[in-house]
C-alpha cells in the first residue's frame, strides 16, 4: 500500500508521489501499525493496476514479514520489485523490514514456515525453468531484505502501542529528511544558518519573504532546496517552483502549478496571468504556506506569483532566489551568497575528482592550482572535478592549461572546457537538454533522444558523470 504526503511538492522536487509503500501478507499483520498509516493513504488509486508504479514512486518501502508472508507469490513478486528499486543506480528508496512474530534468520535463510512455503513453490514450478528462476529471485530478495536494518514486533519490554509508535516515528523521519541528491552541502552550512535566521521561523504571526542573491552556480538553489525539505513539515501546504526564468512568458502556467499544489485546483484552472493573480490573492489568505520561487529574473514574475505578502496566511514564508539585485525590495531580508573558503573548496573538488577514493598525493599541487582558479565557485569545482575523475597527471596538466587560458573570463564561461571535452554527439545531447528539456521527465527525454541519436543512454550518463546534467528522482 502506498501513502502519499500531505504536503504537495513541486514538479521539480524528488519524483516521489508517495512517502511510504506498506507491504504485508493480508491475513497476518499488526493491525494497529497498519491503522497508524492508513489515514495517510491516497484515495482513488486501484492498487492492482497501479502497483508497480506506486512502488517506483515511493520514498520508503516498509515490508512486514509474518509467518505466512511467503505463501503469497504476489507478496514475493512485490518484494523483488522493491529490492530492484532500492538497488537502482541513483535509487531513492529506503527499505525498512519489520519482523512480526518471525526471526530475521527465518527470512534470511528461508527456514521454519518460510521453508515449508518454498517447498510448495518449488514443487509447483519443478518442471518450469522460468518458474524456478522466479523462485530463486524470491530467495535472493528475501535474503537481501533480511540483511537490512529493521524492527522486531512485538518488542521485548515495550507495549505494542509504544513499539508501533517508535517504528512509525522512524518512518516519518525518513520521509521528512532532505532528499538524497542534496547529499553533502559542502561549505554551505554557515550560509544555511544565516538564511534560516532571516526566515525568523519562531515568529508565527507574520508573513516574510527572504531573498537569496548571487551569481549563477554559486549554490542559491541548493540552499533553497535544503531549507525547503527541512521546513516543509512545519507548513500546511508547500511548493517549490524551479527555473522560473525559463518560463518568463508563461506566468499563468506557473500560477496553475501554485494553485494545483497549494489548493488542489485543476492543473489548468486559469488561462491568463491576471486571473491567476486574482485567484491566488483570494484563495491563500487562510493558508500557512511555504513557497520557493527559484531563479527569478523579471519583476513580472514576482508581481504575479507573490506580489503582496497579504495574499498569504499568518506564518507563511516565501523564499526567492535571483541573480539580479534590482528585483529585491528595499526593506526585504536578503542573503548575499558567499564563495567557498579554501578548505571547503578543496573538499568539494576532491569529492568529485576522486569520488570515494583517497585523493592522489601526486596531484596535490595541481589540485591547489585548479581550486585557486575556481575562486570558491561550487559549480566550477564540481564540473572540473568530475571532468578530471580517473584522468592521469598529464591530462590534469593539459586541463589546467585550458583553464588558465580563460582565467580572465567569467567563471561560468570558463566551464566551457568541460563541454569542449565531450564527443560531438554528447555535445548535441547536452545542448538539446539545455535548450528544450530542462525540468522534463527523464523517460520523456529518453524517448526523444532515442529517435535522434545512436547512444543517448551512454551520452546522458557521461553528462551526469561530468556534472553537466543532473537528474532528480
């Protein structure tokens, strides 16, 4: 079963429709535990028809293992799918096993009641090669799931109610933490705290807008996303509008997203920006909202999305990011982005240049030179580091020469050396994505690219590895 979040996220937040996918054998499950999550189930979905999609779109999968769990081939097939989603590259799913009146070792080794169930499965498929392969996948999935950190129910020394509350609290904490693609915000902790202090969350009877201002690639969106996910649970409804400048001529489309996410309106409830502004100003008065307006570059965008703070209910917060200081009101709270300190810049560069490996001491001097040329710019450090990953010293020296040639050019222009290092087809794929496919679903982009290029999947992977393209899951 899949549980949806009560706070609506934007189109560019993690691609999880559901917080929790709850799996149990229907005849045997801890009823109180199920009822603790049932109020959050989304109405209207046909579980049988939407099952695979629901698993793929869930942030957390909770598997309740009971004595009869493996008697159901349906349960076992779902388990295989869940473990596949967990193991996917860039996978976002957290899997939590709950052992209900069974020992984890029974699940891991398919012993006791699990052994009896598998004897029946194998007898059923003994003359069916594909069936026996399926049984083996079930065994592999069970073993992998049993090796994960989980919970025992009932727990010694605790009442059932306390045990269930502890498990549900842990699940909730998984759903409310920042998403995995914001893994390590190197060097931005101090700036995060400054923005949070400007929000004045302790004052609940005001509406406040806070601006994050700075050059492109310096980390404005990263900080806004981090704060958005940390604070979302404190608001009635939330929405993150990303890359607003890409939609400067379609403001009513952005208004429709806000109305849909914040009020549950139909996706195309307004067809012009004046109607959208009128509806936003009338309908949000009693809502405590958190809205992020990311990358504003024109006054119209602010005027038609959050012109007047009186549109919003008490306690609401608006976060806006921009490269243009002229858009910021005279009395508005603003945080000017700072470049990274040397120690943080080196840490961030090494994170991308060496991944999980220990930095190569032979490259220390080259690292210091490249980091110095980046001038604390996070995007430059990420892109250059990714481009040099697994390169030898000669290749590092060659890259350094190219960077120095453009040392007087704006940092974002200097990043072109990473683009120049791509193969022709990879360059074309990059330009297609930059011009036409920002914010579009990955599968839609792949379908178009496959009709135009011979190796789009490989090209896309290269772009991701070089930090030239990011994919939100």
